[in-house]
C-alpha cells in the first residue's frame, strides 16, 4: 500500500478548517463593531401633534397622568413607544406596547406620573420602536424631547 497521499490530504483539511475558523472570528468582530456604531437608518418622522399652535403634551394633576398626541411620518410603522419622564425628584420609564402607529398615523397616549412623589416634570422623551429587517430596534436618536410640559 502507498500511504504517501494521506499526509498531504490531512494537512489540506487542517489548513482549510483553520482558515474557516479564522474567518468566523474576524466576521464576529466585524459584526460587533457594526452593532456598536449602529444608528437607526431610517427617518421615522415622529413628531408631536400641533393644534392651534400648541404641541399636544400636557400633565393632568388631578388624574396624575401625562397626556400626549404623536403623529408618525410616512416611512415606517412604529410598533411601540418608550416614555421617559424626568422629574425633579426621580425619573420614570414606561413602555407603551399598544402604541402601534401606522404610517402617517396618530396615537393619543396617557402615562401615569405622580408629581407629588416624582416632583415637577423637567423633561419627557418619547422613543419609538420599529421593526427593521425582522429585528425590533429602539431608535434613541429619533426620540422626541419635550421640556416645557404645560398643565391640562
């Protein structure tokens, strides 16, 4: 029997498996870097509704809730909202999963907030959630920020 062909065959398989494993490591590092630098690639166009020259965001002291009306742009459907309310004493975060806003749609939202515990509202941030390429993304850089919340 001639066994001279087996050693080069095994060496070739080892080199191929080594090249594949190095390629996988490089691709995983590349994917991690892309995810670190990722931003929401689409202009959502989310904005507060304006009626009679006033943005529709207010705080109802009696019901202890923040009310707001947002309108979506024409580019993508919004599948939820994160509402961050920063008070003078503490901050609250609420997730509105029912905030399904179609393209060019409108959503009226209410979020509980007790100003006697959390203090006066300093800032409200409405962050949209969208589905991009079958993955739910929270687009922090497309968030709406309201700093002057009036009383209802």
